[in-house]
C-alpha cells in the first residue's frame, strides 16, 4: 500500500506533536515540583521572619521558575534576607553575648587594686 506524501507528513506532524506534548508536560511537572519545594522550604525556614516568608512565597508564586531558583540560590543562605531586614537576626557574624565575660569576678571600681 502506497501512502501519499501528505499522509506521511500528517503522520509525522502528529507524532512530533505527541513528543512535544510529552516534553512540555514533563517540563511543566518539573517546574511545578520546583515551585512546591521552594514554597515549602521558604515556609519552613527558621531564620526568616513571617513577613519575609510571605514576601518569598509571593515572589516564588509570581515568578515561578525565577522565584524558586532565587530562593534556593540566595534566599536559603540568608544573605539577601539580612540585607532586606527580613531575617530573625541570626546572622553568621554576630558576636555571642559571652564574649568578653572571662570570669564571674566583679570588676575593680577604682583601679587601685593591682598595686
């Protein structure tokens, strides 16, 4: 049975359309999983304030691919959160309260005790 060129082209277009649909569906599923993971990660982050979490979730949902990638690249590390003032003050470079307290002895008031 001989098929015409138009029938072959129609079959090829239908086949390529099916492959394209599957690839697009897989890409959409991957973006959906990335966005859900970013939202869950942003909501469960302990170092970000409640308002900061809201801002990140809105940003992730408004720009799904870019927002999710931005959360995982800079949001979780907290550098941008500290810059924006939406962290809970647990910066890496803060000084612990115990620095400078070497003993429980009371300091000398008049400074004449070491003579």
